[in-house]
């Protein structure tokens, strides 16, 4: 059944203004609602002309054996950066989205502004993951294996992540981030890295697509309840205790109650629940903080060092 958000979403107008609304309720999981949240909406385009400090993005198609198809590989870099020395953050898109989201003008401006203010630089790399909640669901389509096994080789071929920290493999992303479904996916990817004894230096997620009960999760691509429980961040969060984690969510987001539960259980280094919905306006508001959090950990040599705290 197609998603039926309770309010219409408005696209960017010619002036670059974004009208946003979401399928929102007062709490976290709205039992009986067809879709707990709309797809992640665009961050508004910059209100001014491109700046020399804006991040630079490239898009290419590459064949993924794990996914059984060609996928987009989007690379977002600081202008004039030496890519060989940059830590890489893998960025996971939301439901019914794709990798292009991270290379749009609004994200390039926010990244460029943060780096111009002195946030340590890193490369942001996104790939098309489909709508499988970043785990194997459809036969012959395994986006998680693509991230773990194929992406490092693609990055090495492009001169990225070639000077890893101790414990990293050449080409392996140092950090992970994601929005909505991609937020849950970034936590899942981080768990798999921990299990392989190659933890990321940090993970930062926005409006993560988390569920507190099977009735709501059943509307997402999970084969059955055991499949959901095996990939549920609310259950595996103790495994991420050594990885610096940041979580951001709007207080009017459909996922906010599940996010609050995650914060209470995981006690991430940064946890911010503030005014906002599941939309591009909220993402634009918190993205500078997310970039700053990732930048602070971009060159960490020992993932998980330091105390954890909830804020």
C-alpha cells in the first residue's frame, strides 16, 4: 500500500523556499497509521549564490554485486581538498530516497559553512541502498553487505580513506551518519563494524526510524518479527557502548518516542530532542551540530575513548 501522509508535502519553489509538513502525531508510533513518517524532505536550497567554500559533490554509477544492480555513488568533499588524507563518513539515506540527497545544494552549503568555521574536514560518501531498511530483505539485494564488503574497495579505487587509523582497513569509512531509515541503518552498520572488531570512530543519526513494537515495524520491510528484532537498535544498543554516538530528533517527529527510549537505553554522547518535525527544515537546523560532532571525532585514533553522556 502506498504511503498516505496526513498532510501534503510541498516542494521547493523557484526562490528556494521549502514548505514542509509531515505525517505527524503527538507521540512516537501511531498504531493504525499506514506510514509512521514521510520520506526525508530536502534541506532548503541556500538563499544565496554558490560560495567558494561550498562542498563539492560528484555522482557516478557503479555496479553492486551485493545489490544486484547499478547504484549511485555520491562523494561530497571540501573544495580543493586532498582526498587521500580525508577520513570518510558513510551517509545513509531515508525511505524512498537515494544517495543524491546528501549532494544537494542545501547539504553542500551546510557542510562548507561548517568546514569554513574550522570544523575538521572529512569526506561524505553516500550510496543508493533501496528501501530495505539497510539490511537483507529482498532476495539478491543486500545493502548492508554492499556497505561492508564493496564500499571499501570503491573508496580505495577513488583515492579515499587510503590512510586509515590503526584498526581500520584501507578504504573503510571512519564514521557513519543517516537520516530516518538511514539513521537506523547507520546504527546497524556501526554494530556490524563492532562485531567485525573494526568499530567506527563515531556515528551520528537524525530522526532515526526506530520502532517500539512489532505492529508498527511490520509496516516496514522486515520478513517477520524475529527479523526486526535481530536488526532493532533498541535491542542491540549495548553493543555500541564503545562508539561515540550522537542522536538528534524533533519533538514533533513520529519517531520521537522511540528515539527517547533509545537515548534512555544507550545514553549517547550527544542526545538532542528539540523543536521540529520529520522534515527538511529540522534537518537543516541540526545538521551543523551533526557535522560538528562528526568532525570532532573524524581523526580519533581510539573509537570509544571518553565517557558517555546524554544531553
